[in-house]
C-alpha cells in the first residue's frame, strides 16, 4: 500500500501510496463506493480515525485552504492544518507534503504541485499560509512524479514555464524539450528557506505507480501527512 512511509518528526508521519492501495480519486470514473472503501483502508493502515483524512477538489489553481474540523472538502490545490490529517492525489504531478513546528503543535500542508501550480507559486503560497499559522522549521517531502527526463512538452511551453522557474528547464532522455517539475519545486522551496527531505521516483518509469502520461485513463496515488497526537 505504501511506497514510502516514515515518522518525520516525533508524532508526525508522511506517506505516499502505490498502486497496491488502488485508485483513491472520485473523479476518474471509478465506482465511488470502491474509492471510499480504499480511503477507509488507507486510514486504517495509517492508524487514523475513519473519515478524518481530508481530501480536496484539485483544479490546478493557486488556492490554499486553512482546514478546520468542520471545513468541507475544498476546491483548492493546497490545504494547511494545525494537526488535521491531509491528503493530495496525483498521477504525474508532485504530491508535496510539508510539516512545520508551532507552539500549539505541528502545522501540516498537502500541495498538488503540477505544471501550472509550480509556475504560479502554489508551493510558496502554502508555505506562506503555514507561516501565517505560526509554523517555523518547515520541511517538505516530494512524492512520486514524472521526472525531467520523461516530461516532454512543446518548446514554447518549456520556455514559458522556465521563464518563471528557470530550474524547470530540461530535456528528455530522447532529446526533446521537457520540464523538470521536481527541480522547480526544490528550487522554490529552498529559496523560501524550506528543506526538501525526500523526493520520490518517476511515475512514468515505475509500474507500481499511476501515471497519466503512461496510461491515459488511470487512478490516483496519494501523499498524506498526519499527526499521531
């Protein structure tokens, strides 16, 4: 079920699922009852209270939602909480999860960092929201996503994104224009004073992971962050 899982701070864990966890998204034509059952299985495996893991309606925007216990699933591409467990779903985009320290306990974030999000600063917006909530010593973990050697794009699009985030400029392993989203995410986070403690493998190259580029219609894996307290 978990490609990678670890306790990143005392009482705080991060994990990224693989295809053995099944599709966790409700928007890809899967049976909703099956999806909800898989989400419950994920919560059980993580030791979470059933129904406590918060998901969002991801739209490749820049909205960051501050989550409270009664906040409904938001239309956003990042969520921040003061301890509530959070999830982000992807099938080539970066599932980024962040943890910061605050006097009242950990501040958590889950971010859907695709090409539009990286270009438009979704990660920086999430970091700003975390700091507004009192977070310091923020670290990030970047889950599985398509790599800079595989993410082929038109030359014009590469130039457009790299003009905003220069570190995204890349070339595929077969010599065509590409974007390196993980490199872009890392450069943005490090420039904001956030360390990156883990980066996952390429979704396109790994058959244990969902990849829209490889399969077209496909499921979604999840990055999750939660407090044990």
